[in-house]
C-alpha cells in the first residue's frame, strides 16, 4: 500500500494525487471492484479529470483500468 500511495503522485497510475492527501483520503479496496457499474466509475474519473487528479488526455478504458480499486474517501 505504501508503494501505491507514493505512485499516486507520480502520474504513473494515471493520477497526480498528492501523497499527503492520499494518506488521509484514499481507501484501497481489496479483492477488486466487483459489482461496480462501469458508468459510475467513468463518472468519477471525469470528476477526477476536472479536478486535475487524472490526466484529461487519458482514455476512458485506460483510466478505468488504472483507477479501479482506488476509492476516494470523504
């Protein structure tokens, strides 16, 4: 998990989420995201793109593949 938190800020996973924010706001789902509607994930990705967390030029399918399993907490 530590490795992934650090990667979130590098852009390698398709996001640039600050490490400090990741530590307090990101929850990792073990075992995948079975049952999650792809349209919901795509909607979340669009919000993350607008927020500058996910690059806007990242394709939808690639973004879903990279971001699935990472849940932003409240």
